């Protein structure tokens, strides 16, 4: 079914490594295990890895450093596993390149669901990007369908929320108006694609984005919209 996709697990707790390895293998994945960052990097360089499960607190260097090193050479999916539950830790992990965030103690079944979703996304699927998405001081909690800026909640309409979530889910991608419209309305919707411009205008106002000097939503003229600076 998954053709033995390889998952690299980096965690200094042997019991967690054994537990996660067991569940991965029961679900048909190949598991590579490392108890520190150095071992993890060596395994990553020597094997075709589809996903990394990464503890933040490693004995030689931090999970954040490990994530940064990986992001210099690869866009492989990374799920961070940690006992840190502070919002700032979550934001930082996502901003440096993690795709999802699971806190200890965790349910192995929930972790496997996150693994499967991340691997389907990597293969071109359409699952959501885990519980949190972030850019700068904007955070989306996809489970609660809530958006906050600097910790303060924002009141968005359903379409505004869906547009922002789409843009933040793939921050390097330029989305055309047709793609945005299809994502929020469905491919059979017969609306006019310029209605997206009105949604973007209202969304920018709510997140405090100046359209003349955009900080969050960038207009790519002749193409569409993306998150981030040019």
C-alpha cells in the first residue's frame, strides 16, 4: 500500500523509539531509529527517507538545529515530537520548517494518523497540514478552525479562513484565482474568479496587511497570490 516508505525517528528516549518503531512497522513502514542528531543525520544521508519524526531535545544538538540542517538540503516532511507545549515553541518549530507538531505524551494511533496524512501530502494528496500553520505572527489552528495574530483571535468568514489556510499550507506556491476559487467553492462552482480579489481585500484588512506594502499576502501580478515577501 505504501511500498515500504521509510520513516526516520530521532529521539533520545529508547522506549519512545521502540514504541514508535513498532507502530510504524505494524502499519507497513520501514523505521530507522537514532538517539541523537549526529546518528540521525548519518541515517538521513545514507537512506531515502520519506518522513522524519524529530524530538526537539536531543543530547548533541537541538531538534531545531537538526530541522534547519535538513531544510538546507531537502523538503522531506518533518513532524516534531516534544514535551514543549508553549505556543512560542510551536511557532518557532513551524517557522523553521516543521510540517506538524505532536506533544508528549502522545497517542501512537494519533501519531500514525499524522504520519499517514503527511506522507499522502508528500505524494500529492490534499490533507490539511496538521494542527498548526504559521507565518510570522499569524497562526492557524486547523483543528479548531481558528486564526490568531500576536495571540489575539481574528474573526474571519468561512471563505476568508479557507483562503488563508490554503495560502499558508504551501507558502512557496503562487495560487491562481481559479485555484483559490476551486479550493474554497469546489470545481463545479460557476462563480466569477475576480470575486477572490474582494475576499483578499477583506482578508488583508482583518489581518492588518497593507496592500501597497504587503507583509503577509503578496499579489503576483498576472498570476495570483502567495504568502510571504517576494
